[in-house]
C-alpha cells in the first residue's frame, strides 16, 4: 500500500492514520529521508496518535545543514527520539539488523 504525501508529515493529508487504525495496528516501524523533518514529525505524530514506534536508527538519512553534519543530525534525532513518549505510547530506536517487527516497548514500561 502506498500513500502520497505533500507535507513533511506522513500523516498529514494522507489516509495513513485511517488505514493503520482500521487494520488495528498498534506498532509501526519508521525509516526514510529528511531526518529532521519527515522522520521527526512522523515519530512524534505516531506516538500521539496511539502507536508505539520503532525508529530504525541506521535507516534514516539527511543532508548536511549549514550548522550540523548529516551524521550529527541523525545521531541527535536517534538520541532525542529514543524513549520519546506521549503518555501511553513511545518510540525506541533500534538498528536494522534487529528483529524490528517484534516490538520491545513493553520491556521499557
């Protein structure tokens, strides 16, 4: 299934949230491009929308900014988004070599 998006947030203006909810999905794995924009907004929106999130720490990328290198941006977001929570749901950062579709969130609760 594909959802085209026009904004940095994959949930904005798409059917993604409705689809995940209708399928009774409660854990999602996120990876992609534009770490400080698309990835950040997707993780934060997912947690407030009722999902536990696994962010693939070595599965997102970006370009250098004027201030920070791409590597610094990625490391910063991996650190700040690991354990990011919104009361009941939160995100963890795991590497691609792990079994990403077996959530480990309950071990942190």
